C-alpha cells in the first residue's frame, strides 16, 4: 500500500515569510514524488517533481523541495512567499500504477 | 493541444438519477484516472485505466463505473446518484500511472 501524509492543514503567513510544508510518504518500492498547487477555482497544476538524482529539486515560481529518503519525506519550501501563492498544495506519490495524494495544505498569505 | 477536457462543468442531480461525466485527452496518454475532491480529504482515486480496454478500481470505486474503449476517452458513470457523491470530480491522464498527472478543469456535482 502507498500513502501520503501532510500534517499542516492550514498555514497562514505574511508576505515575505519563509514557507515549509511537510510531506511524508509510505511505500516500499521506487517512488516518484510530486507537489501540485491548486489556485482557487482551478484544477491542479504541477509545481515540481522528483524521480531520481539530485534530492533537491527546483520547480516553478521559486518553489523547491528536498527528498530525504531516510525520513520518507519530501518537504516543500519557498524562501519568501507572495500573496499570489495563496492556494492549496498537495503532495503526491507515484507508485505502482497510480498516484496517491495527500489531504492538502491550504496556504493563506496575508499582504 | 486541448489537453484534458471534461464535461459538464456543473451538474445537479436528484437522488437515484444516473449520469455520465465525460473526459477526453489529446496527448496520446495511455494512463487515465478519475479522482474526487472533498474538503479535508484531498484527492481520492475512483477508477483508473492503464490503456484501452483495461480498467481497475481505485480507493473509492463504489457507485461508479468506467470503461475505456479508446485511448482518448474515459467516461465515468454514476449508476444511482446519492448525496454522498456530491463532490468535485477531476479526470487526469499521464504517460504512465506513476508519472506526472495532467488534470482536467473538473466537474462540480451536487446530488440533492
């Protein structure tokens, strides 16, 4: 079985604050890991992905994530958030024949 | 490329009615899937298909049927709608099941 846990359900930050969203996964095989973003009223879009190689991956809009195999984690980071980053963020795990999503973290950025 | 398209965008059903949510992709992806999104529960996989003629159940398949007669289309059928099926439904496609998913715009379904 494969599963994804996102422990922060709702995060509120001021503009220019740093962001770190936690993601832990459970899966016994080779994993592909993803972060998706969903802006209000829209569908999910890919922020970044990790398949193999450098465990620090960079995505769009200044986001990055670090894969730590020993901790089964894939946390999302951004040094300085903007109001336009207000959205819901989903961590996802690609395992055998399917992608499993976490429950999501709603980020609210206050101007 | 239109990507992944879904129709309708909104639908209201009465309990017991049936309907089909349409999904199509023009990227020649072998893998297609249906998710439902509910507040606080993320996206849950309903059914998926690894290619034409092959479908399988996901996490929450009860009350839904799918078929995959072509690579492009993957319709989701609600057999007898229930209020518990009120949700936002997303169709997605990818080259393989474990790869990046491309999502459609979603269908907001309300069952009264």
